[in-house]
């Protein structure tokens, strides 16, 4: 659950701080109000520059030095609150007795905490309106999730490897 998000010189946002309520939060606004910017800031905080569609040089607020870009995200998983601060120069994660420093180290720690890489997280943990709509339009979500052929293969493999009854 995301608890707070603070942006400095991230895309079109010179500065913003958001505190989220427990439960479902909906970010709503007119076109070009910065909804997708907040979404990308969360992704950047969690998984670093690899989660961005563009380079950090093109992500920083126009006319500002790349060194001024900063995103701080507080989130909780399993009752433990973590805080990540990312800049171009580095990253730090604290919480739950964990302290990680460095871009790759923080990303690896986030992957351990959430159980998701950037690719998986952007498809399952975070989704923007367009991504959700594309998933629902391309095929029924239930059909995608109910592919039981892998389960059938697993049962067959276990049955072949170990004696079993009916």
C-alpha cells in the first residue's frame, strides 16, 4: 500500500507531496494534470530508471539539472513500512530493519519485498488506465487467469515421478 509520494523536478512537476489514505485511492484529474507522472514516479521509486519510458535526462523537469530530480515513496507490505528515496546519484531504502543503498541494491531489495520485477510489477502491482483497459480489451481477464494447462502438466509430472493413487 502506498502511503506517501514526494516528487521534485520529476517530469512536469517541480514539486508535489501526496499523502494517501488506507485502502483504495483514485488519482483523478483533467488531461495533462499529472496523473501519469505520479504513476511513473511510483514506478521509478520502486524499480529505478528501467521502469521509465525515457531517460532521466528527459524525465527531469524541463530546464532543471538532472541532479535535482528526486522521488521519495513510503509504502507498506505485510504491515512493514518502507521508504525509498531515488535520485540520479543514488538510491536508499529503509524499513523493517533493512537498509539498502545504491540503485541496483535498492531495486533488488524492492523485488524481494514485493516479489515482482519492474516488468511484472508494472503489469500486476501498478497499472494505469490505458494498461488496464488494454488487458480487458484484448481478452477476458478471467480467461487469462484461468489457463489450467500448466496445472494439468504439473499434476501429470508429479504423477509420473511419484507413485500415487486415483
